């Protein structure tokens, strides 16, 4: 229900992005621009896209390029950030420090012990 509501609320945003993605797709593919305006889309979007399917294909190509570029950008930006955050949580000897709810009970665990199954409520691995 929530997903459908958000989808309906964001429909104007989806329609507004058709034109920029279409123009990006036309630029990438090197094809002649197809005349399409927001007022035409606003009046009858399905009829306009049915009459000019290549406009939709160009918009899909532009959307794919946008997704690829934004994925690479997010990876380049977030990978160093994630690396810094994980290095900050590691101890000086490369061991991860686990903090319990009681700060006095924190302990260092080697990577070998971290992969061992533990009993619930226990601090030692099952042998």
C-alpha cells in the first residue's frame, strides 16, 4: 500500500524526467532530436509515448547511462568513506574491538575467532 502510494505521488517526477533522459539518450546515441514537450506529456502521456516509441527508447538509454554513471560515482565516493569508518573501528593490532552494552566488558577478537559460532550469552567460541 505504501509503495503504491509513493509510486502515485512520484508520477509527476517520473514524467518530468522523461524529457532530460530523452535528450541525454539522443546525445549519447547521436540521433536527431524528436520533438516532445512537457505540455504534450502532461496532456496525454501514454498517447504521446505510443506515437513516438523511439523517444521512450532514447529516454531509456539516457536513464541507463545516468544509472551507470551515478553507480560509479557513489562507489568512488562511498568506498573510501566506508574504508575510513571500518579502519576507525579496528584496534591497533588489526583486531576488531566489539563493544558490549557495558563499556568495561569490551574485548578484542581475532579474525579466526570472529568466524567461529558462539553460544548465546557466551563470550567464548564453541569448540
